């Protein structure tokens, strides 16, 4: 996929997923599956959005995305809070 560390989302579908805290399609279904933008939220803090790809576009795939989305922010926040260099 290349180096996609920062992707501006303002005015984009990804931005709407972030703003409305709702799963949004990342584009039309293609041969390589369906993609969604999934908001990542830790409590009330919006961490960002996650682009997911699935071979299927059904209730099970969307349910899997909804279950995965709250787990990743926990890992990100835990890592962010513990990765600060100690003083001195």
C-alpha cells in the first residue's frame, strides 16, 4: 500500500466517518473487495479513522469492523501514554 502515514481527511468521506462517528464506504466495491472508513474512538476522544478492506460486503463484515474499531484506540492510547521518554 505504500507510505500512507498521514492522509488528510477534511472534506473527504474519511472526514465524515470521523465527524459523525459512523462507518462509511471508502469507495465502490471492486474486485479486491470493499473498503470502509471506520472511526476510532477512545471514550470521548476521536483518535482518527481506520481504512479496512474486506472480501465481503455484508452484515458480518460490518459487524467485524464495528468490533475491531474500539480495540485499536485502546492499543494506540496505551502505547502513546507509555512511550514517552522518561525525564533525566
